[in-house]
């Protein structure tokens, strides 16, 4: 996964690919979009695990980030 694709959702990446290839997508393009989505899901899972651990150990939540805030920060929305 490229650094550029980390800032795009899998759907955004695939739409750009479709546009740049003038309406053509290969099986490799679809596989790459699935890989991007997998990476994003794993990153979100890791973030959630770390946040839960921090809350349980340190018992504070003043700087908790909501899922929507996390999404907006991660994908610059």
C-alpha cells in the first residue's frame, strides 16, 4: 500500500483508479482496493485496542477520540 493510498478510503482509491483508466478496472485493481480496506480495518482495530488498554490502565477519558473524529482525522474529512 502506498503512502498516498493510506489517506484515501478503498472506495476513493478505486474510484480514482477507474477514472484514470477511463472506465476500466482490472482484477488487480480490485485486489489492491481490498488490501487497502484490510489495512484500514487493521489500523482501526489496533487503535481501538490501544485506546481500550489506555482507558483500563489509566482510568481516564478526557482525550478520548470518537470513531467519527478518528475517521475524520485519519482520512482528512
